[in-house]
């Protein structure tokens, strides 16, 4: 049995031990808290290092400073995979402007109605994408450029077809054309649209004529885009959309040219258009012709030719004579530069040496 004093000592020792353990637990908890705080700081640092900078974002999206067609990548390459870079052809835009002016007059005479033609836009895309975007029903006219030995496509949408048919068959002005769904186009409608396409092709030939003479010949008329394929689906084409307005009626005509069709005149279409005249400038041509006619040229009269050794040429001095193998009756040749012009006889006129032209030089006749 322990006495009261000894029990009090043991309790004090036990209390001290519990206090030490509590202090150690407190220290351990502080260490754990500091470790957790350090781990959270590390996580924040790791998360901060994973944030993409602007260059990485640009590379991911495909936008770079040295951006070229060959270096495009990322999301931008996926988006632009179906697009075609449009090579600007300044003279082609001038040709279409000329076509719009001519077509307005021709369609007025064709329909005996007030017709306004305007150019909406010129775009570049792939041929397969264009065929898939054509709203049906529609008529597609295939034509051939004879001198370029390739084809093009004219698309007339349904609204314009019924408007043309209505106008040509005596429909009342100011009324919208009725569109009948669910039936194919009749022979009369096809023939009337074909006549309109002939008018457009004739004006288009006239529009290209100052740049490069070409004849656009109508080939066939289709209603299914699959049968109007004039090239591969991946080929690039230039699409021009023309709007034809007849008072409250009308719609669009689309003119499709593959790049392969325009290749023979590509260099001409790349030229910049300067001035108000299209093609040849008659004022400048007349001025240049007048200046050429007044240009002075030197004409030489060749009496004869002789071959002389180089040694004799080096020994020539004042008073030396060169003997020509010709007589006074030999024909004298008149030359301009290296080009022979005429031959004639040598003589005198009013104290001056003169040459009478008798015939055209043989080399000139060739």
C-alpha cells in the first residue's frame, strides 16, 4: 500500500507524462499541418505550371506568326481543310463587270421586261462542295470553252426558272411566279431556260473577247448535279453569283469556272487593270503608230565586198587602195542594218551620186 504522499507524487508524475504526451501530439499536429500546407503549395505550383501560355494556345489552334499554307496545323487545319485559297484575278472581275452590263441589256430585249443584273460576289471553293450546296430543284447548263478546250457550269435556281417562264409566256407584271413542287421540269420550261442560257453564253463570249477571244458553246442541260460533273470533287473552282431582278421577281444565276478552264488565260487575268478602257487603248496605239512612221533610219549602199587578210588591214595607211571585185554596172545593194531592202544601179543626179532602185532584194522576198 502506498502512502498519501507517494500517491500524490505518482499522480504528479502521471500528469507530467500526460502533459508531455499532449505537447508531443501538439507538435506532431503542427508538423502534419505544415506538411499538408506544403503539399497544397506544391499542388498549386504543379497546377500553375500546367497553364498554357499564349504561344502554346496559338500552336494548338493553328495560329502562328510564320503562318503559311504548308505550316497550318491544329484545329485551324481541320476547319480549313475544305477551303481553297482564292487567287485574286483582277481582270476576271473586270470581265464580270462587263458581263453584267451587257447581260442587263440582252435580258431586257429577251424578256421585254425591266431586268437588272448585278454581281453579288466571287468566291473560290471545291467543286464537290459546290455541287452539294446547290438547292434543288435547279437547272444546270454545261458549256464548253472551245479555244480553251475545257468546260464550265451555269446554274439557274428554281425561282428564276419560274420567273423566266412566267414572263416569256405572258404572265402579268407585279405578280410573283407560282412554284409547283413535286414534278420535273416540262419540255417547254427546259427549252425556255436553254434559250436564256444561250443569251448568257453569247454575252460572256463578248465579255472575254477583248482579253482573249473565246467561244462558249452550250453542251447540255441537266437537273441532277451528279450528271453535271465537269471535274473532280477536290478541284478548285471560281464561283460568281449574279442576281437577276425583274421587278418583284427573279433570283440568282451562278457561273462556275474550274481553275483548269481558266489556266490558258491565267497570266492575262492576273494583270492589273489600269485606266477606263478595257483591253487595247486606241489613243495610245495611234500615237505610237504616228511616231513610228516619223522615225529616221539609216540606209547603207553596199557597192561590193572583199576579203582582206588581217596583215593587210594592219598595214593600211593614208593613200592605200582597196580593190573591189565589181564594175560600174554591178547592182548596188541597199541595206538597213543587217536587213537587205533593194538593189539598184549607181549613177549621178544633179552632181550627186544616186542609186536607182530596180528590184526588191531576194533575201527580203523570203
